[in-house]
């Protein structure tokens, strides 16, 4: 099972040891999902929650496919997405209240 909840920040390297282009789409997505380049509001989410949001809203992947990728039931994916969206709402509301 590919469980990204336990993932850690790593630097992706190409064969031969040189770093990948940091502006390449795959690198941008990887860095954003792992919290390197995302905003403070998205930092409130886990890498797993950010990945679910990317798969759902950017890549347009259906819940059934996401559940197969990670070995979870479809209902679990829905629940985790709902939790992630609620975290984002709270973070945005707090930011608005601070006036920043």
C-alpha cells in the first residue's frame, strides 16, 4: 500500500545524482504536496490530505480510483477530503480574522 501519510520530505534526484528541474510540473506538485512550496493555509494539511485534494480537484481523479491507489475504502477518501476542506476553511477564517 502506498501510504503517503507517513511520507517525509525528500529531494527527488534523477539518475546520475543531479537534482530535477524545480520548475518542472512533477517537481512543483511534489514540493507542494509535501509542504515545501504551499501556503501557510495548506500547511495545516497533511501531505496525504493535500494529495487527495490535488487528485480530486486538479487531476480530476474519481474517489474509486483514489481509494484503489492508496488501499482505502472510497468512504475513507471522502471523509479525509471533508476533513481537509474543513481545516482549510478554519485556516482561511483565522487568516481573515487576523486581517492578513
